[in-house]
C-alpha cells in the first residue's frame, strides 16, 4: 500500500483511529515518510446518506483536501514504548489490588478479621501471615508471631483477629488469590526493569545530544 501511494505521488494520508487496527498501518506509513493525519471518528460523522467504508473514505479525503481535519497528537516512538509499558504496569497494579480485595473477602467469609488489626494486608506482616495460613498454620498465636515490629497492633490483638472458621474451599480460594497477587507483583517488577532501560537510553541520548553541541 505504501509503495502504491508513493507511485501515485501521495505525500499525506488521512486515516481514522478505530480500535487498535490503525496502529500497524500508521507505523508503516510513518516509516515510509508520509505525513499521516490521524483523526478521531467522532469528528467525521456528519456524512449524509447510508454510511459505508467507501463513502467514509471519500468524506475523509474531501475534508482533508479542504484542511478541515484536526491531526491527533502522536508522541515519538520512544515515548510510545514507555507509555505502553507504563499502561501495562498500571493494569497489573489494579489486578493486584483486586486480588487483595478477593483475599479480604475470603478472610471475611471465614470470619477472620485480620484487616481490623492490620490496615494493609499486602504489607510485610499481612503477606507473612497469609502465606503461613495457606501453608497450613492455624494457631492464631503462632501466626501473630509473624508480626513486623512496625505494626501498631500487639500480638494479642492480631491473634484475636485470627480466630475464624477455616473452610477448605475458601482456603483454596485464598491460595489462588495469593498466587495471582504474586504473579502480578512479578510482572510489575519486570515492567519496572523495562522502564529503567528506556529511561537509561533516554538519558544517554540526552547526554550525547548535549555533548555534540
């Protein structure tokens, strides 16, 4: 397509941003040197008559010819890469948060009120106790000994909050949720490593650019 457009003497292309289908086409056209106008479909809906892809393309071409299309901002490639990884990281953080919410639900189902003594179940103390529970420990006083020194609640308070009904099915659910949370944390750490690489490359590019001046 890019070769054909070049053969026709085309220098600028207008296209709609529909889902993610436009991305591959946009990148090819951009790489081949075209001035690509990426436009939002909401701004080009005033086409009379029955809508079709052909009519839509003709309408876009007409609007572009008259200079009536507004180009959407498309950041440079290096910024796109960072943004993609950052968005993935954000989704993983939200998934991890939902996993912790499921953990809280499982504990409440078993009448284990650990959240009343520890504000953050995903912290050092909370995770240590949860892992011990999944591993088979049921003695509340033994579990309370896993308390981190920074926790305000006493061992007795924590032990009291751990007196519940240990249902086998809910314990299995708790185990699965912890695995999901661990997976998300591992993925988040990998995203952080990837982001560090991009940032290091960006800093190196800035230094080289400054040195060339």
